[in-house]
């Protein structure tokens, strides 16, 4: 009886320690998710600003200079106050989770997820390069290319979320096909948007010409 009684405090202490470790891991995981969300939000909005910045290149002065100066300021604040810190902190908490639970590295779905995370780092680096170009007033990409570029982050987000949620239950072949189909759908949506926008612009142009013609007559 005495040996059992003596073992109970030890068991309770071990149980409490496991609970604390589990809670620590959940807090780290929550912080990781929060900064992943803000990281993606920063990337999505950043490329939208790139699009507006590129479109402002076609404006007449002084509108062009006013708009591009404002966009450069917005891009700088978004990039260095939200996007970069979120990327660093999301990575920091991710490495912390892997340190606490290295068993994740033995799971096949985690290997695929890390490949997409690596792609996200490359995407982030490419966005940084575009940011630097625009800060130097070098507009090398038109709005259509930037709209397509904006969808790359969406594809990466889809892939990572489905991998994390489905884990081992995912059928890798169908998963790859699904991501490929989503990519095609997004590209078609961008092209359709461009056609609709171009048609509206042309209709407005024709309407303006007709109004001017009526005034002259």
C-alpha cells in the first residue's frame, strides 16, 4: 500500500508536467498560425499595391507622381511593419514546434508541406525584388502579369492548408491534380477579368466619342 501511495505523487507530477508541455506547444502553434495568417495577408495586399503602382504608370502627371509616391510609402510600411516581421515570426514558431515535436519530420505530408513552404520563401524573395524595383521607380511588370503573380500565393495557401488538414488521408495524385486545376481556374479568371475590364473601358471610350460628336453637331 505504501509503495502505491508513494507512486501517486510522482504520477501526478508527471501528468502535470505533460499537461504543461502540451499547453506550451498549443500556445506556440497558435502564435505560428496567427503569424502565418498575417504573412499571407501582407503578401496578398502587397501584390495588390504592386498592381495599383504599375497601373499608375499610365497616368498623366501630376497624378502619376502623386499616386506612385503614395503607393511607395504604403508598400514600405506594409512590407517592413507587417509582412517581413510576420514571415520571421511564423518561421521562428514553426522551427520551435519542430524542435519540441521532431516526430513531425518523419511524416510524409510534412515533407510535402515544407516543399511548399520553401516555395513560399522564394515567392516572398521575388516580391522583395519587385518592391525594390518599384521603390527605384522601375516598373518592369504590367498589371496582368502581377495579377497572375498574385494567384501564385493563393495556390501555395491552398496546398499548405489542405496538407495540414488532410495529412495522411490525402491522395497525393488527386491532390496534385486538384492544385493544378485550381491554378488553371485562377489563370482563366484573371484573363476573363482583363477582357471584361477592357470591354468596359472600350464602351466608355465609345460613349465619350459619341457624346463629343453630338456636342459638335
